[in-house]
C-alpha cells in the first residue's frame, strides 16, 4: 500500500469510526464496522515500505470486514450457540481474534528478511553495548 493512500485511509477510517460509534444511526454503525476493519490494514500498510503485503492485507481486510459486518447484523448479539454464548461473542472469540492474529504472524514470519546491512547494524549495536558494559 502506498504511504499516501495508507495515510488517507487512516484519516478516513478514524473519522468514520468516530462518527459511527458516537451517533446512533444504523447506516453509521455499518460504516463504523468498515472503518474498524480498514484501520489495522492501513496501519500495517503504512509500515510496509517494500510493498510486499498486498495479498495478505487484502485477506486480513476481508476477514475483519466479514466478521465485523456479521456482528453489526446480529440483533442483540445473536442466538445462543457454542457453550451458551451468543453468536456474536463466539465470532469475536474464535474468529476475529485468532484468525487475524495467525494471519499477521504467519505473514510476518514468511516475509521476514534480514539483510546483511541490518545484521551489521545489529552487531554494531551489540558491540557498543558490550563496550559500555550494559550486558
């Protein structure tokens, strides 16, 4: 995601979420759900300088959007389902928390790249600390 686009998305998502969570109107709740899904995607996109995370970010946005829109669509948290919990709680506990977490962790591990200059910089920092006696 381009830096300018990520900043624009962050600004729009922040304004939409603020409006949707403070004004009690059904269409604004749907907008707040979309904004809440876009916000973490925009933050990660802002940090992605090499633009290597397009597909994982799209998948993360789809998972978050689907889950949050489902939560908005359920009246009063939905019917009781697993362990007597409302369906909305089950979606949050077993869908909207672990799936995005696993997706982000897997993507980070799969796309992590330690360049030689990064390693040299880390060695220099460790050497400087050793010489100062901070170990």
